[in-house]
C-alpha cells in the first residue's frame, strides 16, 4: 500500500514539473533528457512522457 502512495505522489510531481518527476524516479538517464526536451517543446508532451516513464517500470 505504501508503494501505491509513492506512485501517486510521483505522478502528481510529474504533472506539476515533468522532468523533476522523471529525475526522482530514474535519475539523470536518457528518460530524464527525453522528458526535458519534450517539456521544452511543449508542456503537455512532457507530462505525457513523464507519466509514461514513471508508470512503465
């Protein structure tokens, strides 16, 4: 149950600031850089990718 709560918090952070949510979950890997690029190109694609990257694993 605690892991589900952390996952919801991660998703909430990803909606507010997508690269931060991905960074907290995966570190400074390629997921972070893709999310940062998508967030610069458009906020909504960054959110979509961040939620995908967080829930993928």
